């Protein structure tokens, strides 16, 4: 896969942090991937006039990536971990609350000195929270971060190429206008 000592090596297109060419530099893409009740993603804003040609093409890039198999695989990996983890943690939490409410005698049973079953179960809630956080971060690092970063670079490159194409189209027309003025 993508883990090991050579993770991230071999990339020749590295740019320093804060550089506008860095794909992590742009603003948050809020609204992308959120569903509006249909299978299609919800639109973030209504389309604008012809002056917004560039943003429309950028939106097309994001929609194209969202439909890609690589993006769907990242989502499947996320869901395969998160849904079962949330279900197990929620069941454990409900079991703790129900047991504390329905069986106070069991929760009050001493284990060692002043430590009882309820106190151990409550501390177990904290422990499982930290364990779940660690497991989530590890899963993301090993199973999703590299493919997601590759998708991010793909989007960045597509956006860069479209902007360059638009600039090339704009430059000849601007030079023609300058020649007409002379």
C-alpha cells in the first residue's frame, strides 16, 4: 500500500507551505459531497454569469472527482471503519447508562476498596473514547490519507491546467485588442 519508510518520497512537485501552488492552501470546500436528498450533491451556490466561467470549470472538476472510483474507494474505506465503530461505541455507552439506571446495586458492587463497578465502567468510557480516537487516526493514516492526498493533487493539477488554458486564451485576445487600439 502506501505506508512504510518511503511514504511521500519520490514526489518532485513539492511546494513550501503557504505557497498558493500548494493544493492544501485553498479555502475550505464547504458543501462539497453533501447530499440534498437526491443522489446528486447539493449545489453550494447558484451558478453566476459568464464572468464565473472559471469557477464553473472548477466545480466540474470537483464533481468529476466525486464520481471517480478513487474517491468512492476512499469513502468506502471511511464508512467501513466509522459505521461499525460508532455502532459499537454507542452500544457500549447505552449499556453503561442503562446498567447505571436499571441496576444500581451492580454498579455499586465494590471491586477494590472504594473502587466499584460503576467507577470502573465510567473510566472505561474514557478509555474507549481514547482508544477509538487512536484507532480512527491510525485507520485514516494507513488506509485513507495517501489516496485522499493523491486525489487532492489530481484536483489541484486539473485546476492549474484549466486556469493556464484560460489564461492562454485570454492573452491572445488581449493582445489583439491592443493591436486594434494602435
